[in-house]
C-alpha cells in the first residue's frame, strides 16, 4: 500500500484546525449556558473576509395565539448600533429584520420579538441570525420547532402603558392602559371577540423592606402567590384603561394585560383550549411618601382674566400639573402694596427651616390667613389633580401677588424627612383687568330730524360688546370750529386732537352750564346718542367722538385708544329719495267719486308738513313745475300737517287725474327729493 505523505500531512493540519475551533466554541458556550434542542452542535460563526460574526442563535420560541409566536435569543456581542437581527422560519422568503437598538432585554436577559400573521395549528421552525454594519451575517443553523394554538383567540397587542398618578393617589395606585382588542362590533359576539381584560401586577421590589417577598414575570400566572405579591383584576371589554388601587408606596411592579375572548367562556374547563398568552409587560414604581421634589414647569403658571364683567373681580390660573407625591395645592394671594411686596422666602416661611412658629401655615386653607403679613394673605385650596383655579373675591383693576404651592401632607406641615411643601411662584403679578369692551365708535352723524328739535343731532353707534370686555358707560367728546377753522368750543388749543375734545356728559363734572347737552341714555342698548345745542343755520363745523369708560377708584377713566372722530356741518336736510318715496297706494269711492291716497312716514330728514298737488289738464305731471313754485297755475296745491298719512280728494268729475306728494320744511321752504315714480295717475269714470 502506498501512502501519499503530503495528503496525510494536509489532512492532519485541517483536523487540528477544526478541533481547535470546536474547542473554542465549547468554551464560549460554557460561559453563556447550554441549550437543549433537536440540533447537533454546530460551528456558530460566519467567515467573511478575515472577520467572524459570532452569535448563539435562537434560544427558544413559544406560541402566543393561533397566529403569533414569541422568539427569544441572547444579545449578540458588539454595539447595538452596529447590529441587526434576522428572524426567519421555514418557507419565509425574506427574514424579518430588527435593528438591535429597538430591542431591550427582558427580566431574564433575553431579547424577544413577536412574529404575527401565522397560520392556526401549524408547526414552524424558527432561526435567528445577526448581521453587522459591514454586511457580515452569522451562519447559525440552529432552529427551534413550535406550533401555533389549535383554536382561535382574541387579537390583542397587550399592555400599552402604565402611568403614575399625581398626588397622594400616586403612592397607592397606577393607571394601566391598553389598545382595544379586535372586535366585530356585532350584538351577537363572534367567537374571538373580547369579553374582558385580565390585569396582573407582581411586586418586584419594595423600597422600605428589602426582605419582602417579590416575583418576576415568569410568575405572572402563579396564583398561589399572596395578594400583596400578585394582584389580579378583571375588567370589562369596553374599557381601555383601569386604575389599580391598593398598592404599596415606593414599590416596583411588573404589569401585564391579557384578553379573554368569547368562545373561551364555553371551553374554560378544557385544558387544551387556549386564550391569547402575550407576555408583554411594563415596569413601574409607585410614588414614594418621602417628599421627593416634584416635577413642575414654573413657566406654565399663567393668569387669564375673564372677558366681561366677571373679569373685574376674578381671574383664572392655569398650570401644568405637578408630577410626584403630594396631597393638595394651595394658592396664596393678596393685593399688591408698595410697602409689602415680598412673599416670605421658603427658609423663613416654613417652620421646617426655622424662623416662624410651627403653625405658620394654618392646617386648614380657607380664606384669610392673618399670620402671613400685616396685609392678610388669603388661601384657596385645590385638589392635587387640578390644573386650573379661579380667584373670585378680587378688586377691579387691581394688581395681585399670587403664589402656588404643593403641600406634601393634608395639613401642609413638615414631617421628617419631608418638607412642608414645594413652592411655585409666578414671574408676573396679575391684574384684574378683563379689557375694555369692543366698541366701534361713531358710525354716522345724523342731521336734525324733527322741526321742533332743530338743535339736536344724532350720533349713530353700535352698543359696546360686553362679552368682549367691560365698560361702565360711553363718554361724548365735542369740538366746534367756526367757518375759519378756529376752535370756539373745546378743552384744548388745537383742533382735531382727540385729547382736546371736551367731554360733554362726564359723570365726574357738572355739565349743566354747558351749551351742549347729552340726555341720559342706556349705553348697553342705545343705537343713537342725542346731542343738543347745535345750530343748523350756522357755518360751524361740529366734531364728535364717543369712547367707553370704566369707574376706577371713584373716577371715570376714558379709553381713547381707537376713538374715531366724525366732523361735519350741521344742516337742515329734507328727506332723500330713499327716505321718502311718496304715495304707497290709493282707493276710489264710486259713491261720491272721491280718491283717498296714502303714504308712510319718511325714514329720515327734516320736515314739518306734506304738500299734495293735483293736475287734470291732460298734461304730464312734473315735479320741476312745483318744486320752488308756491302756486303753479296748472296744479291744485294742498298742505297737510306733519302727522298726516292720507289725503282725500272728494267729488271729482270724470276724467284723468295725476297726484304728487313732497315733504316741506316751512323755515326754509325746502322740499324732499322728488320721486317721479310716486306720481299716481287715477281715472274717474263717468
């Protein structure tokens, strides 16, 4: 027999190399634990260039429902930013990819991913590889076989969050939240529709007693644990959160939520029938009662005055709720005074730091506290869950000092090792000022309207909007300029300046001797303010402005911002075409061949009588024939009093008649603007 020495040497070298590599893997595996599965030991690495990616592969896989499986594996060596895990099963073309930065080890140190969208009662062989940032991928052929449930279950993601409650409740309760399981919404439930949710809490660590019995997530279903270690709550399927009470302060808990589906209630005694078994959990620690500093955004403390009258005596506080364990809020407030503007410092204020008697803060917060300064501070209590408050017993247009504190205990007294409170001072001192009501000023100056009141003009306004602010009345300012533009009535030397208007209805000044008067009016409803004393026959220019005022410290304070001035010459203005359009109709009485014509009152303009003309000579009636002519020969002219609204022409002979009507002011002889369409043509039959 001939032996090839070179081949034998090559074989021995390769054997030694593989033996060394297997030995290395054996030592590595002995450090991280061993895994029993159906696979023989294999080389766990990938040779790519000169580098190897080492990874132990899948650890275990467990069914969660009829369509979900949890896959567990140990973290690979290396920086999480550089690694991506690839999870696959037989028949899957493209592995599921999970960046390592998105995964966190569970209580047992394993990483977990949930694979969904699987088939019911089906076997799957899962594998896990890892890929580094260079694109090198482990080549680990270890797999684990697992079968999905054989019955349908609820489709549910498990717990979404668990949150601390603020205030004292946070010491003994938490809020557990989840996303609703899929529900058909039908009155008659489908087999996999949810019927309730099961919340389980396990005590992980008790702050004040390190020897107290605890548990880990592997014991969520261990119902033999005592109630102080394992707490189970069943809630209805229409809930998405639940406040779990009866917990221990300063204690850590694991929290899990599962869903029971409708068909399970009919099969609960069958050990082979399953409900969904998600293993998702959250951790939380109840708040401690040891006076830990609260989390509070001081910049969030703001003051808002109500718009309208209520804002004169109140304002609203808003703030982001403090986070932490405390009993209640207190709001201390008082009027700002220059000689006592400082709130006592915490070191002076609290007996815990010394400086004042132990009862410096009254145990009960309700009304004035005479122990806090020569100008009494008032105290208003708010629940720890509050984020708004309203102070209502305030003075109008007054600055206040306001301080918000959070008391750790019900009496707001220090109890070792806790201080009495945390203090949150405002950076601003609020004022009870709801703003001035919105007011648009004068819309129009209307000339005299009545022949018996030639000295009256009318300022058209829209009442102030008292829902937008406050006002106690309206002030009327006035100037008069002669034909040369010189001021002949004003409180100042310069025409046209708002500040130089003389207020002719000031409640602070006796205006009885003024040549101009404003009769009292209800500023909340009036749409027309009367000003008396003008001369419509002069060449003077009259200027007006109207502005709201409020009472402050016993005086009327005018708000001139935005005040609008309206200036014009006051004249006798007869009704215009749009204000008086003549006859509105007529009736013929055949018994005596009379005609009665009617009209409406003019909507504006000045007049003291009506004039009616009749023409029956067969020629067209024309207002130009009568306007300014006292007795035109072709027309019959009739004067009617100011109050007349009808005119009757009796005993007319057969023929065609034309009637026209205008208003007239006797003092100047001015007629209203003619309206040709108002001429009425009437035929009297034989």
